[in-house]
C-alpha cells in the first residue's frame, strides 16, 4: 500500500494522476450516488500531481500534500489586488523547516494558476510572506502558531499545515489522516476573515468545515 491512502501514481503524459477509488468508497457511504460521483471526480482533480515520477513509484504523504497545495490554488479565490503581486508569480511558501524537500519544486515546475507560473519559496518569518498566496507552516512552528496568525491577521494568504489542531488554532486548511489517506479540514471563518473565497466543491470534500473561529464547528 502506498502512503496517502494506497494512491498510485500513473504517468500517461505530462501530468500524473492519483487513483481515487479508496477515497471514493469512504465518501460514498455518507453521500447519495450523484453527490458521490461529483465528490469523487473532484478528489481525482485535487490529487492530480503535476510532476513526473517513475511509473512504479509510490507517493509519500508529502507527495500527496504537495499535490494538494498546487490544487488548492485552483479552488480558492483571492482578492483582486492579491493577484497582481510584485513578483508576477503565484507563490507557494513554506515557513520554517521544510518537510517537502525537492518534491514541492518538482510538483510545481512548469505549472500555472491564473496565467502565472507557480514557484516555491522558503521563508523563515511571516514578515517574508508578502508575495505568498499559499503559506505552509512547518509542524516545527506549532509552538508559535498563534503568534504567526496574529502577524498574518486579515492578510490574504491561505495558511495550510499538518500540525496538530492547526484549524482549531486559527489555521485555514489542516491536513489530516483518515486511515492511510491524506485528507483535509477547513476553518471557514479564518478564510473569510482574510477575504478568501473557497469553492463550494472544495468544501464538499473536506472532512470538517469549521464555521466558527474558536474551537468547535
């Protein structure tokens, strides 16, 4: 079984795909057939990995998370002024110790969002996030997460992490594991406060959507 829920990377052309059958079976148990097909299709899109791998390679959890970071950019709407950054790129930043290594760069290489090329950037403080559209907080930053959120307050940056209780603390999207599958939950209040609009289709496949800024739903 591969990490990230038994998902298998294929290599038909430039963009690899991750099989979504196991994700879909879990979802089907709580949805009607039509809704299940819609959600399953979106899961397949979200988990498409725009990077070249050996056909028999098994994706790690961080391969899957890198694919999610890329695809979150396709299902989130930023305020108009944010789409015209000084760098001219769509930037995915990692704050603190980088758990992705080169896999994030290879996932983003050659891809675009909104007509802008996507680049990865490593930063050491939230003050360096001016050009970041997506900011992944390293799990090593958990001790100062609340301070980071205070410094980012109302800034239109999509915060993502896999640190425990990230969404409860005020983060926007938290990666979670369901069995061996990488899934995510959403803090909708935090995204709205920053002026970000998440696609309803994205919310459908979240394991949890928190509507209050405090802990709880």
